[in-house]
């Protein structure tokens, strides 16, 4: 019985830790395996996902684009800009479930979509860096880092 308590505590902590993110290539509304796509507004036509980490993406000036990442906000881990080129501005955000099961009564926790939207106010090239961390843990390194070079034309 004494071993069950530490094991239970360990499992509870593991459930709160951020996991590797995966993305769906299905339509944003819903995938066939019960996964739910990111809740990005229909007016946003450029979708940047986890698999584009480290890549360069071209965006038009004065058009919103979305960075769609999976996070664990229920455990306090949220995505936020760490470095943003001067020609970018924040243009909204959205969040939502990653699976249909999360919509069921009594479901708690789990990964969630975090969609951060930006717009280029002018032409330029620069790196957008997003970090996933708990905002109150100021002395801790981020759990994950996402980097993408934005070329606005």
C-alpha cells in the first residue's frame, strides 16, 4: 500500500506535464479519428503548424495568419511570443479541444489547441519565437520552443 501512493503521485504529475505536440492534416473542423482541428477563424488562410518549426513561411502584408500549436493550458503551460519581429502585430487568439472526448461532461484536463494570430504591418523578414511555459515560473526554461522565420511581402 505504501508503494501505491508515490506511484499515484508520479502518474498524476506525468499527466500534467506537456507532451509532444502532434497536428492533424484533416480539415480544421474535425478528423475521422475523433481528433478535432484547431479553432482558427475561417478568414485566416495561412496556418502554421508544429511540423513547420524551424522553417520559413511567406505571408502577405496586412493579412492575418495563425500559428496553431497544441498546449497544456489546464496544467498552466501556455504558448506566448518570446521574440517577435517589429513588423508583426498580435491579431487575436483562440483555443479549443483537440479531441471529441473533451466535450463530454466530466472530462478534465488534457491537451488543447492554442491558436495565436498575427498580421504583418509591413514587409520584412524576421524570426517569430513562441515559448510554452507557465507564466508564473519566471526562472524556469520553457517546456517547448517553436521558431519560424516570417517573410512578409
